[in-house]
């Protein structure tokens, strides 16, 4: 898929959405922590964990947004949303919107890269 193809453009759109959501999540946690504090405490996390979690979300999103570090960013995003998914499932024991969003972000991170990077398609071909 070359840069002008529909699939490549779709990959750019998906990747941009993933990066923006992760960056926004990190910025909200850093700049408006009171907005996330109740959700964090309901999941069993103390207020002291909000800063490192928000910083990790921000670093993951920025790493994913930069083309040279996008694969590292995808690994970080996957780890971040996997941890969030595990934390939510531990508390709720049900699949609700946050779980669906976390799975979509993880799939989107790798799907967006796969659609726009031929090296990743060669490494992970669908047959």
C-alpha cells in the first residue's frame, strides 16, 4: 500500500485518533486531575498514582505520534490499555464502555501502523 492508497490514509486516520486520545487522556490527568480522581479511586488506585499514569498516557501517545518512535509508542499504548483493561475488569468484572475503548485503542494502535507501514505488513502478513 503506497502513501496515496485508501488503506494508507485509513491507517493515518486511525493512528491519529489513537495518538490524540492518548495525548488528551494524559493531558487531562496532568492538567485537570480532579476529573479523573474519582474514576481512579473507584478502580482501587490512590491519588498518588494519577500523575504517573497520566504521564505514561502522554508519553505513550506522543511516542506513537512521532513516526520514528511509532512502534515503541504502539508497544507502550498496548501496555497502557492492557493495564487499564485489567484494572477495570478486576473491579467491574463486566465488559463496559471503558473496556471496549481500551481494546479499540490497542487494536487501533497496531492496525493503524499495519495499514501505513509496509515493513510491519511484511512482518505480520495476513494470509
